[in-house]
């Protein structure tokens, strides 16, 4: 298992394997999440797990999930924001899979050094997620429990990749740009082209991808990557 | 008798040799039959004079085909496709007819002759096209459905055409035909006012299935339609088989309406009690006989009132499409239809006169390609007009570009009515036959050139999630199948339910569950029920051995369908799995488990704890099911399979400890994950 945040990258094999844990109780109704799922499936090196499809009765197979965690370097929760948190099955997943002795505790080192972040869609506008707005906190602030979970498990926490105003994103034509950003982010993570320390300081990952994604093989930020 | 046996042998031989070879070469069965006909007819000259009698029988294949087509079409579906039927079909007949008539007129003949030629060539071959579409599984595509609508319109349009053609009679050639019968090739074949009916089925003049190529075989146009009673071609034709001879127009109309009403009402109200009664007798051959009797009876009735038997049986089919006996009827009639239709194609092949063909080679080829090009052009424009997708448009265009078997009938009828001169008719019937012969080639062109180009384009289309779910065939609608079916129907899945007890089916229908009578272990019935298009096949019958046999058979014949089977016990489950079931479920396992859980709760166990215990038990049990399967042997008696029994013992013990462990070790199977970290971490 890798212990470093930035494993060395070779030309062929992806530097990091990514697991996207997708949770949406009715994905056929989701205009925003469905294209994100499709896009993630299309990126090589990404394993997409549809939790509601795999465990329709919430009977999560702990052993299988832990094996999957071990086999990947980046863990991403892809979900709509429900009550400032994840849909229920992702909470159940945390309750069951992040066992003492595996994810935390004296001998719980299995997740150490992995990257963790949320990719979420929120109904409200970004302005609503601020001290002055309806929700009083920024999206990153609201996700503090997950940030602390990552820290307790020794994972490197990245701010959320968020789509705001998801209910109107399709009619306003914002989906395709968001999906393109998503693909770009996944590829950059996979190929170790994301400036992690800069990214970690952002309020959300997709605020300025140009500033944190390096073009292939280069160490300097570049604007033209895509 | 020897002659009959010999001919039967020759025809069967030709079909048995030619058709599989043609299919293997990707040419389709229709071309195989046609080639078989050419070989035994014009090429080898083994068959000759008897083809004319055979054709009377073979024509009945078309009648049966339309009955089957009708069975597939519920009245509501027919109503739904009315726009297509009239728009697409009407425009096709009108535009093609006009264009070909104009072209013909430009080449010389009288305008009346030209119009008749236009009408004749506007028709396409229902027999070839429907057969080939279903063989290639293109029935359900948009292109296939559009083709069907046009063919159906054409079949109906034959009736007004038969009424119109006598009005186009050329002035001054009236007398010619009367004697022409003696000296022209076609005329010799046309017997006007024949009193003696030949053996077998006697088509009336209006019968669109009287299909002989006119120049080779005699066409028995012995009865002119009665509503043309005043027409002089009729002669004393109605002596033999007509209820409507000599009736006035209005009386005739009444009789025709009465006959149609009889078919519709009788089909709706009388057939069901009859079939129910027959089904209760459990005699399969009598059911088949009844089905044949129905088709033959309706054909006879239609013939008696000078209506098309094909249309009559089509109507009967539509009426019966909603009945629970639909699939049983379908599978009973299907083999007869297939053989007769094959025979029909053979006779078409055998009827091609290579002498005439060779003499006018360029002219025949030129006319054939001309006609097909005009027809194809019109179809292509219509496909654009009705917004068929590119692939469907091409299928539609290529499928219907030939002239059809009704063309032979109309040609003979036109000659008889002095609309088309005999020698021209001879040439034209060769054009019709050749264009039919070329149709399989067009289908091959569709497969080779159109389809490959489309695959990329179709991939871009987003998947339609609901429609792709496909349909489900359920065998057995007892207590088990019923629940399965109700859930699926509630979820909006198209299901088709079969049960071999007519009483059960009737009861199901009474409470509003669509189901059909029939023995699911009959391969032909399964096919009629559409198993080759089904996504899932559910075996819910309670006869254990039949269930295994059924799974085996379906797995062998339809490798693509997912089979979900109801198992009686573990041994039966293994048998089903070995037979090829994708999923076999023990019929009482879940309810027993639920009962156990309910008892735990009744004993005061926390409901969620009880639930977790049930889950743990289930996963332990299913794990064991897999392990035991390794040791299970169909041929070894369970009580002597010691390895298996040992494992069962071991598993039962571990099962008891699965939950007992709870007391000693907090990390037991039912509590895992929710367990708090140790109280005194040794950090």
C-alpha cells in the first residue's frame, strides 16, 4: 500500500487508482449525477461503484468494500447533498466499512496516505452557502465531519468538487462544462498532475482548475490543459 | 398415388436441400425456395403440369399467413397504425401507380392499359417481405412496421382494384378475348366461366391469392365478382360456388356486410367457448384440427360471398388476437403456413419461363430494374416524408421494391377483362416474378451495406432505459407465477403468461390478468409467445421434472434469454442450475425465513437484531449452497453422498455458532461494523 501522497508516475500505468462511490437513491431522476457517473465510467483507471445498485437492501459487504479500499489510492464520494451530508447509504457505508483496526485505531492504517474528496451536487445557489446566505456556512464548512473522518483515517482531504443550483443546471446549459471539469479532475488525479497543496487550500476544487491542474509531464500550472 | 408420392418427394427434396444451403449462405429461406423451384421446374424439368394443382393448395399458405398476421395485431394496434396504414400505404400505392402508369403510357400502350399496369406494379410481395422480415428479426423495427403497414394497405387495396380494372376495358377488343382463350398463351390459361371446380381450394375471381404466373399455369378465373353482375365477362360463372350470384348491388353489399359481421362477432363470441371446450378435452390434434377448421371455414365463407379469403382470415385473426388461445392457435397454424408458403415460393420459381426470358432478355431486365427503381424511389421519398430514421428508411425502401404475388392475379384478371393484351401480360408476369426473385438480394444488400454503416450512428443515440428492459415470458400462473407477474406488471414490464390449464387461464382473465392457454414445454408455443425476443423467462410451474426439462430446452434453443426458475428444494435447485437456469430460487425459503424472524420478534428480540440475524442466516445459508453444489452429484443418491452429508453437518454446526458467538465475542457477524471500539485500547 502506498504511503505517500504523490506516488511517482510512470508513462503507462496510472499513478493513482481512483474509486468513486456513487450514491443516489433514484439515479434515473438525476439530471446532474447521471452524466457525472457516465463520465467517470469512461475514464480509465476509475472504478465506479453504484452503492444503491449493489446494496439495494443496505446489506453492505464489509469485506468486499475493504478490499476495494485497499486496491485504490483515491476515494471519492459522488452524491447529491442531502441534509448537508451524504445520502443514507454512504453513511451506512462509513459506519460499517471504516472499522476500528482497519481504518482507525492503533492498527488501523489501511487508508493512510490515500486521497479523499466529495463530488457533490447541491440544489441551492453558491451564494446560499455563505455566512450571509440561507445555509449560513460554506459547503466546505458543512462537510467538516467528513474532513475529520478523513483526517482520523490518515487520509489527505481535498475540498469538494461541487455543482450548485443543480436543479436548473441542465436548462441553463451548465452540465457539459461541469462534466468536462470532472473528467479533467479525475485524469489529473490519476496521472498525478494535481497540485495537492494548492488544491487543499481552496473552498472547492472546481473553483479554478487551471490553477491546480498541471499539463502532462509539466510541473508548472498551465492554462491550456484539457 | 405413385405420382403424388413422387411429386411430394421431389418438392420436399428440393426444399430440404436448397433452403438450408441458402440460409447458410445468408440468402434467406425465400430465395432458397425460389431456387429450388427453378431447379426442379425450368432447369431440370422434373415437375410441370402438377404445379397448377399444387398452387391452389400453396395459395392457402398466404391465407394462413394473413391469419397469423392478424393474430399479432390487436384491434387497438390496428387503430393505432391507421395514420401509417392510410398515409404511407395510400401514398405508396398512389404515387407508384401513377409514376409507373405514366412511364408505361409513354412507352406506347393505351392509357387504360397503362393505368392497369401502374396498379399492378404498385403492389409488393406480402409473402416474401413478411417472411423475410420475421426471419431476420426485423418485424419490430420502425422500418419493419412501416413495411407491414404498406403491405396491409396493398392487400386491402386489391379489392377496389379488382372492381376498377373491368372499367378500364379497351374498346374493340371485346370479342378477341372470347376466342383469344384458344390461341394465346395467357388466354389458354384463362378459363372464363368454368363450371367445374378443380380439386382443392377454389379461389373466386376476387381472390387475391390466385397467384399463378399467367403464362405458365392456367389461371382459373371462373367466377367474376357478383357486384359486377352486369359486366359481360361474367358469363354463367356462378353456377358452382357462390351465394351471391345474380344478386343486386345492394343485396350483395348486405350479404358481404353480413359475412364480415359474422366473422367478427362469431370470432369474438363463438370461438372462445368452442376452444375452451376443445382445450378441456386435452387432445392436441383436435385443437389443431379446430384451428384449421376455423381458417378453412372462414376462407370458404369469404369465397362464397366473393370476398378475399386472405382478408377474411386476417380479420378473424385480429378478432382473436385478444383471446387467450392466441399463441396456441399461432403455433398450430404456423407449420402449415410455413410449408404451404414454401410450396408457393417453389411454384413461383418453377413458373419462370426461361424461354421467354432468354428471348427478351434485355427488355425483361430493363423493365424489372425500371419498375424496382421507381418503386424504390417512391419508397425512399416516403421514408423521408414520414421521418423514418436512415436505417429504417433503407430497410423500408429495399424491402418493398419488388412487385408481388397479387400482381399475377391482377394480370390474369386484366387479360380476362381486355385491359392488358395477353402477350404484354406474359412479359409483365415475368417482370413480376423476376423482381420477386431479386428481393432476397436487396435484403442481402441491406445487411451488407446499410447495416454496417449504421452501427456507428446508432451508438450515439442515448439508450432508452424503459424500452430496453424487454419483455418477460412466465410459464405457470399458479400461486407462485401470479405474484411474480403482478410485481412485474405493476412495474410496467410487458409480461406474457402461459398456463396449460384452460380453467386457470380463464379465471386469471376474469380477474384482469392477461394470460394465455398453452403448454410452455412446447417449443413452437414458446416461440409464438415471443421467447426469442424476451429478456427473461420465468419457470414457475409446479411440476419438478417438467420444470427441469423446460429449462434445459429453453437454454439450448435460446441462449440469450435469462432463465429464472422456481425450485422445490435444494436438490431441485441444483438440477435447475445444471440444466442452465441463470437463477433458481427455493420456493418457500424466503417465507420460512420471514416466519423465523417473526418468531424471534415474538420472543421479544429487538426487531433490528432479528433482522440482522435473518440476514446473517441467509448469507451463511447461501454460502453453504455454493459449497454443497461442488459436492453434489445428480447421479449419486443424496443419502449415499457421504462427502456432501459431512459438509451439511459441518455447516449446520457453524450455523448454530454464527449467532451464538455473540455472547463471547462482540465482533460477531450480525453486529460487525456497528461495534464500538474496544473499551481499553492498548495504545
